[in-house]
C-alpha cells in the first residue's frame, strides 16, 4: 500500500511518517485529516479506500491505467 501511494502521489508528498503500533492499528492521515482507520472499520483497507480520499483532498483525479 505504501509503495502504491508513494508512486501515485510522489510529487504531492513532502513528508511521510510510518509509525509502528501494537494491536493491528492501521491509520492513514493527510495533515490532520483521518483518511482511513482500521480501528474504526475493523478490517484492512483496500488501496482505493485510502487513495480516493487523498485524491479528493488534493483535488486530483484517478490516474489512467494502461495495460
């Protein structure tokens, strides 16, 4: 997940901090905005559940995928 976010938002990310925790906590914030919380959903996030809100906050559209 982190690699995908770094690839997609590489020109938008000035700083990234990964904070280890206990108990399976997985939370993603952008600035002070909580983007995803495993603690709240009780399951791990799919990539788009994290990337889509980040895009919305940044005012970006989803990248086009080429196959």
